[in-house]
């Protein structure tokens, strides 16, 4: 099939992946209203086209936390990315480094930190959940630091897992889940050969490294439910801020008051995010809340955003709404599932071309010039 956009990558991934994996990636919480709003609200953002203001010399680079990156994008932390392509996190970090953007590794990655960090030409960023097992949190932060990571992305919007009804229907969870997953894999031989056979071990590498024995996909949902901490509060995070000597980004901010709390807490950055519509169904989209949050904390800490980003135009829209950078989630996993490292590199090249086109047509020469003045009323 012809691939020219993230939409094409999504369809290619749907064809290749067993349904339990595709729908785990593609789905959201509840009736998936927020999942749809993320895309619809972002695409509804209108831009001001300007003429006779262009330049052949465009600067797409950004500086975050003392490092220079080629594009205002990063690959978001996605759990189980290693199930979407053979050693998926390794292929993704190679693509990110080739394109000059950050890669953020998930706590619940298939490939362990050491395997991924060994393939990175720049230090990776590491994402951490709030968990009841504080010893695990300390251990994985120590390992991340020893492997060169200096930026911690701390996810705070998952004190409990959201109600993801698709998972029960797809076989990711629910009755006879393991048997259904095996049968689905048999019906998708390309994935079964590439990942099922040659992508082993299929476990949660960072958790396995801590526990000393495999934590596989069968344990995944149960482990998440048992270890997230619904009682966590800002005061409980101070020990993490004290122990982590690098930069800290708080991921999962949707309210201006929470953005101010993150600033007071000492965060170096935030991610405006509703977890891809996978947590509280019915909450506002990232695009809707981003301007109000930017009004409160812009320039005081780094503002990243995700949710519904599928094109370079969407990246431009997020920057115009107030973000300093954009995290790519589902879009890059669709590409990873279809084509591995080459697929992710191709997606990023497509998005870079989109972004360049938008900059010429709106009359800006640097991504630092993109802002609310480019939004059409």
C-alpha cells in the first residue's frame, strides 16, 4: 500500500498486528469521547496563512535542558512498544537518534533500559509511574541515571488504570485472553515470525531486571492494577525530586491550577496530556486546555503536549497553541509496527516536510516564532 501519512501507517499496522495489540494501541477509555476529541479539536484549530514572507532558510531546531534537537518533537513513552516490532524500543531509539529528537522510554517497555541505552547516540529520557513499590522506583531511577539518562518524565495521571472496554473484546484482557492472543498471532504470520518468534523475550524488561524473574504479558494488566497508587499527592513526590538530580517533567497536566502546582513543586517541564484519551473519558482534549495552561506558565518551565497529533500540521498547531515541543505517541507506533526503524524515520520525515510547508505558508523562519499570533480567530 502507498504510505504518505500517519493515517496510512495506521491502516498498515491494523492489517499486520493481531487485534489485541492493535486495539490496545488504538483504543481509549470508556466510550472513547476524549480519544476522538483529541483528534477533532486539534484538527479544528485554524491557522493564518501569510504571503510574501517566506525564506529558504528555515530553523526547525530547539534547545531543551542543555541539549540541541533537530525538530520540536520527541517519541513519547509507550508501554509494550517492543511488541509492535522486533525489539521495538531499540528500533525506535535508533530512529529518534537518526532524526535528532529525544526518545522517552516507558517504565513498562519490553526492552530493558540497558538494551535501549546501548543503542542511543544521545542520553534517552526515562518515564516513570507513581507506584506503590517505592523500592522499584528507586532502583529503576538509579539504573536510568547510571546509563546516562538525565531527564525523568514522571507520569501522574494514572493513579488507577482507565476503563478500556476495547481490551476485553480484543483479548488483551478478559476471559480466555492468553488463548485468544495465541490464536490471533497464528492468523497474523508476519507479526508472529518477526515479533512472536524473533522478538523474544516478551516480558517487561525493567521490571524483570528488578524482580529477577520474567514479568510477561500475562502478568502485565494485573501488575499495573496492583501497583498504581491512587493515594499519591504532591507532598508524596518530594522524595523523588530530592533523589533525582536531573531534569524532571511532569506528564499528565490538564488544568492551569495543576500546572502552577507543578511549577511550585520544582518541575522543569510539563506535558499537557490526557494520556491519549485512555484515562478519564469526557475530559477536555489537550488542544482545548493548552492555551490556558500556557498563559499561566509559559516561559517558566518547558511545555510539551500530546494527544491527537498525526501530522506535521498538528505539531505546528500545538506549538501555536502554546507548546514548546510535541510528543508523538500512537502515530510513531503505527509506523513502527509497519516498518520498524525505517517506518519511524519515514514518518518523521513526512512530519518534518509538513512542518516546513506550514512555516513557509504562515511566514515564519524558526519554530521559535510559532505562537498564538498565527491562530485564525
